[in-house]
């Protein structure tokens, strides 16, 4: 583990883009005219993630959150831009060069049943990253697995070591996935909808576990979710994404108490409130999220925005800092200050 101070930047994405070519059939390719088409999954995103913080990415499905997470770990190569991990530009690293860094970054996937090999026991699944990155530690495998199972609350560990994924509950399987991510002592963990598949009754327990492990192991999380209530529970800062772009970034308190972008305001208004006497006052965005193949000109949210004006269809707003640490990409955000 790095012994650098918390607060220094661990990961930076600098104007990162990821465009996927649209696959067409033989006849479509044969008759194609003009420029090829691309899905603009991520289209110019810049983020700094400090050591020891939980940075949350929120937004509707299809906004590009997961693609940003995969770019941050260089699971995907950016079309443009830079990805800096611990002062190392990994944007153009080869597979072998990245292999050296892989032990320092891990993933907690959304569906533990899909991400665990059904033919591997819990012990083998957790030890597999050790076998890849630290084969010399395999002689201590049993003790390492025992300790990490205890760490994630699967106690007594000897009961779980020889079980298989189908013999565990959903919450237990997700704890195994978390244990597997911890075993290489990483610095950065990409948590991609880590509690979405868990029962409601155990979601808060898993979030409490992740918070405790973050403090005990000096972890940094890139936490991806569509659930703003979950983000409010665990995140230090929030980035709101819409159609491949960041529209607002700020501390948890700033974004939740004073959202400055109309899209963020709509997302906040859509969060259920456990009070039958409260009624939604903020209208939901009209229409559907546009296609990332042919995104709208100017501000990408303008076709659905209640305060859009002519300039919004013509000029793409830049991210501006309207309050310390609180940035927004909206031409008319000042009216919400």
C-alpha cells in the first residue's frame, strides 16, 4: 500500500473520451456513405479522485458511468485523453505494463453470482488474485483467506471456506466479492452498483461494511450508482453524469442541499420520500434520454430542460466553479445560487 497522505490525488481523468464504433451488417457497410458512426459513451470527462475519499458517479442508465469507471482502471483504452494513476500516465500502457499495477486497483461487481466462478470454492475464488499477482504468498493462502473472510464478516471463516457460490445467500456472495477485492491490498476500488443485487434488508449492512473497510485499509472508492439515496449514505463527493458528460460535481452536502443543474434537481426530486403528505413539486424531465450516437447540439440536456433558452441549443456549456469545490455545466446555473 502507498504511504502517501490522504488528500493527494490518486486518480485523474483528463478530458477522457470513449467512442465505440457502431457495428453494421455487411450490406450497411457496403452501402455506407459519409462518416462512420460512433456511440459517444464518454465524451470529455475530467475527474480528480483524492486518496481516501469516496467519489460517487450518479445518473440515469446509459449516461456513461460504468464506462468512466472502466477507463479509470484502464480496463478500456480511452479514445482521447489521459488517465493518471498515482502520477503514472496509464493511458497508453501495454498489457504487461498494466499487469504490474493491477494489484493496486480492484473491482466490486454488481452481480456476485455472475462474477464468481460457480466451480470455484470461496477459498479458491478469494485466493485467485494472489495466485496471479503474488504467487509467492500462496503458501500462506489458507491464513490469508481466513483473515479476509473474518474482515468482511463471514464468521466463523472455516464454515465458508469450502462452500460454493450457490450455497451462499446474496449478501454472503457479495461479501465474498468484497473479500476477493481486498486480498491484494489495493488502493483503488471500483464499486459498480455494489448493492443493487442485494436484498433491501442487507444493503445498509454492506454499505456499513464498505465504510469500515475503507477506513481500516485506507481505500479509495469510485462508487457508481443510479440510486441517489445510496450515494448520500457513503459518498464524500458526487459527480452527476448525463449522456457521456459531467454536468455537476461537488461535495455531498453542496450537491444535495443546493443542486445547481436542472438535471440534478430532477434526479433529487425523483428520490422517494417516506411521507405520504409530501408531493413532488419539481417536474421530471420530459421525454427520453437521447441517443449517444447522435447527441443533441449545445447542452445535451436542453431538449428536456425546463429552463432551456436558444443559447442552450447552440453552445455547449463549460464546467464552471460557482462555489468553492462546486462546479456545474449550465448557462443559467446562477439563478439557483
